[in-house]
């Protein structure tokens, strides 16, 4: 089945641009044939089941992994060029810091290793969380350590912030505090953010762009606002235990038949009409349907796919 | 410090000083190791100076070198010191080399540093450069101080020049051995990525390498051969020589093993000697004048190994994810 492209807005400056990106480990491909574009200034959610390739994609973008094939550009600079390093900041799941360094020394490290270091911003983030400057990092609480890691990331003044579930180990209060901080800083600077998360509700609140990965491939990429209306939740009465023929003209992502009732998540290919009920799904419903059906054809909103790639079949 | 920071938040990046960037980071991260090694170097050097002073005093009182002195002239202090110097390369390899990169892997700080604006290769070069530099400085100083003690007093000190306690602890051998073993420790750490495992493997490697080194040591120069009559005294020049092998020989140069004519009775021995026509002792040895050349040859081999290991480490770590 061909991918669906929705006509609309044109290209802009791209924070991330991948063409045929792939990464193979000894046990197989973790990421395969990934092509997408992420416009600058967006908050992008990276969604997918465990092992879908989210960490591999973020690791490739942060130069910790070298891609096996294809290329990835960050603001037009190939990611294997060291010139890309000041442009991004990375925060991983375990947020490693030197445990024996004091908070002040950790921030000094940021200053020593980054050309565009913004000491004022980093210190402001640390101070607003009442983190003592002279405490050793090893003695801080999880939330305080995450705050220091965030300060280090924002002090770098990145254009692209890569977050690999950095808040997964925080309590709800600290999590909320960090999310607020993240959004405030990102909006103030126009930082592009790519964050992977398992919390779909969190993504719905924060993200205006989505990258859905499954099995190492891109399943959906594009504006959250355009991806959701492209889908419809159809409920009706089944006659022969299957979907009505009129519905199979559209791309069916997921269907469920219960007794005489059917429910299907479809991607509209033209007007939906028939003796069934159509409702607009929530983002969470669309994402869950795609996560449950990794074989559904990929969907790209306009500009989310590099132009030269042309029409691909999956 | 916090008040100055509040007052001038930008003063931090404008702070003058020699320690910038990665140099500052590496020194800050390893300041405990640096302090320990510096303290060890200074204390050991002072200990050597003190012992040398004592020895000089003793020898002056006895009227050496005009008169002979009763042995031993040095006690447990000398033995402990040579043992300590002999252990130093292994200690540096296990406690400095092995955790150098593997600790950063294990704690994730390798990821932290290399996602700032420095490349993995620059970071590795800074770490390795620091590690090799302090190893070189500490071991060169200790070797120089120990050589300064041993060389003028070599005839009265208990060890001969080919003993590991002298050959490996003087001249260029001590720093070269330390650099080689430390580079091996770093390489093992990069390959294993676990602190404890790499320290254990490095320890095993050090024991093996020291054993091999012990077998290689007397092959670092071509031995000289001297022939002297069977019943003559050992020539004076052999007093300080290191014996490689010895034979007995007949007049036409036919060599027989040293024990060829060791018979139960002197009569039988004489009969054997006469039957085989043995007239000469043949002595193969390494002369003390060859020591410097042997030490530099050995140091060259070890440094070549260090360079190879370091090149491998940089290549491996640059192509592998951290």
C-alpha cells in the first residue's frame, strides 16, 4: 500500500533531516530506512514501543552512534561533522553526571566544554530549584540532579534538544516541574525539542509534532494537528463479520469486531459515508492504534518527508 | 563563591588561567589520583635521598673506596624501596590505566562529556595524554633519583646490574615499563568497559608481561664470549658480568657442556678432561658496559608497544559507540 501524503504547507528550515537512515547492531537492524524531516522550532514527540529504535535514533542524532547507512542532518550539517556538536544537547534516561563534582563545578564543566555557554541561564535554572551550588552532585535528590542536567543542557544554548525519557524516574511533582521548565525554556529560545516518552497524555499536552516508530521504521511523521484529523473512528453494524466494502477503500489501521458491532480506525481517503457512525479520535487513540498495528502503512504530513525521496512503497 | 556568582554571573567564563577546557576537566576528575601519585613520588624521592645520605655517611666512616666495607651496607629499607619501585608500573596500570576510560563508561560520564561540544577523540587524547604524562613524570623522577643513588655505589650494593631490582628500576626502563603496562590497562579498560573486570584482567596481564619481560631481559644485547685456560683464575673483567652460559672447550674449539667432566672422583674427572682434550673455559656473558644500550633497547621495545596499544585504543574507541 502506498503512503498517504496530505497536501498542504511547504518546506521550511529543518532541525532534523534523515534520509534512508539505518543502524544495524550485531543482532539486527534497530533502525531501518528512516526518512523524515523535522521543522525548526517544534516540540516533537518520539513515540513507539520498547525496542522500536527511539533511543537509537536519538543516539545517532547525538553522535553516540554512527549510522550504518543513510544520513542525518541537524540544521543542514551532517551529523558526522563535529561542527554539529554545539547545535544540540542530549539528555538520556540515566542523566549521568560526575558524582564528586559540586553543582558549581558541573556548570563550570559546561562552560569549559561548550563555546556558546550561557552561564547565567544555567545558574538561573539551578537556583530556581533551590539546588545548593556547593553540594556534591552525588548527594542531590533525583529531581535536583535532573534539574542540574537540564541546566547543563540549556546552558549549552542548543538549537536542538534531544531528550531520551529524561523524566521517567521522577515523581509526578518533579516531573511536572521539569516539564514546565522545559516548555518555558524551549519556547523562550525557540529551541526545537525531540523527546521520547511512554506517557501519551504528556505528549498530547506538550508536543505539536510527532514521530512514531515501530520495528525500526517510521510509521507516522508530521504535525500532530494534521495527523489526528486524517483519521476517523468508525463504529457500525457488521453484516458478514467483516468490515463493509465501502470502508476498505480507506486505509484501515485497526479493526475490532464484537458480535454484530465493528469499530475501526481508518485513515480517510476521501469522504466517509455509509450507515455507520464516524467520530474524531483523540491523539492517544490514534497513537495506540498505530502502536498496536505496526504493519499499517506509514503516514507523512507535508514536508515531513524529504523531497528527493519521492514516492516510496513500504 | 556563591555571592560572587550572583553578582557577576558571566565572570565564570571569563576567568583567566592556564586550566581550560578538557585539561581542567581531566585534572578535576582525576585530582585525587594526581595528588596520590605526586605525594608518592615526593615521599619516595625523599626516602631515597635519606637512605643515600645514610649510606654515604657509613661509607665515609669506613674509608670506602680505599678500604673494603663489611656487607651488608644497606638494610630492609633498600629492599623495600626496590620492591616498591618494581611494583609501581603494575600499580599504575591497575589503578590508573584500567579505570581511566572504563570508569567513564560504567558511570555514563563518557556520554556526558562527548555530548558536550568536544569530540570523542579529543576527549580520549586529553585523558590518555594526562595519564601518560603523570606516569612518565613520576616514574622518570623516581628512576633518576634511584639511579643517582645506585650508580656510584653499585659495587657495594647487594644487587648486580642485571637483577630486576636494578635493571628495571634505573634509567629509561622504569618509565617505559610503566607506560607500556598503563597503556595496556587503558586498552583493557576500553575493551571491557567495566572497572573491576578491567582491573583484574590488567593485574593478570601485568604478571604475565613481567614474566615475559624477565625472559626477554638478557636477550636485549648480543652476549660476549671469553675463552681462558682451564686452570686459570676467572679474569677480573668477569667480576661484574652477568653470566649467560659457560662451557669447557678442547684446543680445536670443540665445546662441551659445563658439567661434561663432573665425575664422582677427581681422578675420573682428570681422565675425562684428558680424554676429550679439554684445555679452556668458555664464558658467555653480558658486560656491565652493555647495560645502557640494553636498557634503551628494552625501553624502545616497550615504547613501541605503548604506541601500538594507544593507536589501537584511539582507533577502537573512535569507531565504537561509547
